[in-house]
């Protein structure tokens, strides 16, 4: 390799549980309908792990990691840092990255968990790029993985949130590059904690003593709750804004982008983002119809599908963009 100028994704892998949960299946658990879910969200089905199977985000992450290693042509022993982005870890603590390290039988390498919810993969890829540019690590395994199904309220009370989420993991191997035409170009990251309680799980939470009470349980405070309309409004504002910020910083136009890979929270959000960015249909990719919102996994899942569909070619300028709980949002430009 000539002089290292940055980082690039060498391989992508995904893990999707076998169990398919259709909108019709959900309608047997709560008052909802295929018609409502498709019209409001675009989602037709999602995958959930089998109840009681003991499969956690770390297990899906490991499966995805082996596939990413295969595509990258990298041996697992070469990995020198694991970054795991999730809001549904196996345990409150420790994080999933050390669990992945042990399940993969790796040496005691550096392991880092990050939160950042739906923006977790964009933040994680930015951290990976920065570590590689700093010369700290050379083969980074970045995983975005979620098992939401274990934590959702499957009664009518939770229907606004529960119908949205699916389980999955996506992984990438990030390594150094000397090719200016195939690299991570830039990232623009933001957060606004004023929206923190608009999409959250309140308990367990150490602002309360005890952090989880019988009353909390009875009130369902361990289930995610969302101010859907407010989150929606912020998503459709922040995502176009942060794409334009990236373009401006790099002296690029929207027409320079080959494909936008947006976080998959709601197809209506992405249609609005597409309209505000003035993007033709062939420059944006969605797959929420099949997977629902898999939070930190949506973008690697999209990458994998777009690659399989021949929608991504070497050197293509891609724009990743996400918005989610926190609030957090960000965009990342890369030349594939
Ligand atoms: O990934 C992180 C970011 N997350 C997001 O960006 C999600 C953003 N928000 C959304 O996608 C939308 O707000 C939702 C899909 C969650 C909800 O769609 P909406 O068009 O904002 O519906 P709504 O919450 O205003 O609810 C409309 C009606 C209500 O009934 P009433 O009060 O009008 O009688 C709800 O009770 O739809 C009802 N409803 C449902 N009905 C059937 C809510 N959820 C459901 C459901 N099935 N699953």
C-alpha cells in the first residue's frame, strides 16, 4: 500500500433471524391491521428471533461479522478493534463488543460499545475512520445489531411502537486505504438531548431508586415510548439538512451522489426526505418493507441489499444518513 490516506469498508455481512412476523401476525396480538401499518409506515413484515431462544444482539452480530470477514478476505485474528452499536444489548452492562470478542474466540483486543440508537452505525463508522486515520487500528469490526422483539409491548397499548421494529445485525470490516477514489470522505454528526424523552425506555434507569420498581413494571415503563409525530417532524428536517451540510463541506452537488442509503424508520419519512433533496427514485434505496426498523442495523442491511442488487459499484459516491433517539443524527459520505 502507498501512503495511507483514510479508511474504507472492505466487507459487509448481515444476520437476519428466520422467523418472519407479518403485519397479519401482529394483528393477532393487538388491535392493528396490515392496511394501517403499510399506509403509515410502508412495513409489510419484519424478522424476530424465536421467543425464549436466548439469541441476543451479540449472536446476530457474530453471524454478521463472519460474513463481513469472508467478503473482506480478512481473518478473524486480524481484527484489532470491535465497535458494537446497539440500543438492545444482551445485558444492561457490560456491552456487546466484549461478548462478541469472546464468542469469536479472539485475543483480548480493544472493544467499544456505542449507543446513538438509529444513528449508531453512522457514528460507529465515523469512529472507525478516525481511529484508522490516527494509525491506532487497522482492521476494525463494526457491528450494528438489535434484538428489539424481547423488549416490545405486544399489546394494543404499545402498537404505535411495536409494529415498527425488527431484529437483525449488520457488520462491516473497515481498513486503511491509499486510494482517494475509494474511501470514507467525511462525516457530520449531531445530537440534541432536548428530544431525549421523545423516544426512550424510561426504566430501568438510575435516576430512580430503585432503578426498576414493581410500579414501573405495572406501568410498562420498561417498554419503549415515542412521541411519534414530533420524532417524525424532526427526522424529515434533520436528515435533508445534514445531507446538505455534507455536500456543502465537500463542494459537491446532490447530483454527484450515486445513491443515498437512509436509515429505515418509516417509508413516509424517507419519501419526504427524497422529495426535499430532489432525488430521483434510482438515487435512494429502501428495504424497510421487509425488515421494519432494525435501528443500528438498517444501514449495513441496506448496503448488503444494494450490493446484491448491483446498485453499488466501486468508486460510487454514497451518502449514509440517519436520525433517531437522543436525538442523534448524522450523514457520512463515502466512495465505495
Ligand atoms: O427510528 C427512530 C425514529 N423513529 C421514527 O422516526 C418514527 C417516527 N414516527 C412515525 O413513524 C409515526 O409517527 C408513526 C408510524 C409512529 C405513527 O404514525 P402517525 O401517522 O403519526 O399516527 P398517530 O400516532 O397520529 O396515530 C393515528 C391513529 C391514532 O388513533 P386516533 O387517536 O386517531 O384514534 C393511533 O391510536 O392511529 C392509531 N394507531 C394505530 N392504529 C393501528 C397508532 N398505532 C397504530 C397501529 N395500528 N399500530
